[in-house]
C-alpha cells in the first residue's frame, strides 16, 4: 500500500456476512483471539503461545518454561505429582524434547 492509498482510509470491523458484496474484493481477513495474560506475555516476547494445548497442559508448559520442576508444577496447579509427571512427559513427546531440561530450554527459547 502506498501513501496515497493509505491517506484517509478508515477501517471497519465486520462479520463476514455483513460485508457488502461489492466490497469483498477489498476485505482483509482478520482474526480476533482472546489471550490470557501469560499467553500475551509469551506472544510479546516472541515465544510460542502453546496453541492447541488443553488449558491445563498450556499452564504446565508455561511453568516449565520458567524453570519449574515437576513438584513445583504439581503444587502451583494443585494436581498430584504423578499427574504433573505425566503431563510433563506428554509435553516432552509433543515437542520432541529429550529431557526435562531440553523441554525447559525449548519452551523458554521458543524453539519448538
């Protein structure tokens, strides 16, 4: 877009069915996503938002990314230590990490 076409442009947020037919060729698809504070923080820092994970698994991943041990994860999320261990093991498999330390590093650096 050049300066001439950008000058004086107003933007409307419409549902797809509300866009007049003769404007559809000018429509820019957008997506509105509600983020939790920790997800927004990860997004701003350029780290993965942990898309597609169930909320509790994303919470586990967020704690692990900050260096939490399995015991700390269990305490913070009020789950059993065994449940925390299973969730961390599942995250290791999901992200292809060889160990807990590797998972921490991958999550912290966003190298998924």
